[in-house]
C-alpha cells in the first residue's frame, strides 16, 4: 500500500513505492533512503493530488509511520 501525509510518500513495499513514484512523475534520485522511514517528498500540491488520484491513502504522519513500521 502507498501512503501519504500530504508531504511524504511511503510504502511497506519498496518496489511498489518506486513504481508508484515513477508513475506520478517523481525521479528515483529524489528517493530518501532513511532506514527508519524511506520516502519521497511531495513538494507541490500537484504531486500530492497525483498521488491521491493514483490511489495513495491519505493518513497522518504518525499513522503512516506506524503502518510502515508494523509491516516489517
């Protein structure tokens, strides 16, 4: 599943995250491989809209991190 808090794009599956990011126009070089919360930043309202239109689940930052952490 792909999640966003309106600022970040995260998933419990890195392959799915990279594929999704590419489909909405994010470059792989923008990926932030932080071990605790690997993510892409969504730096514009357009990117947030694209993510939501494509099916990302809108949630809070706290809930998103718990979902990602709980899936490992």
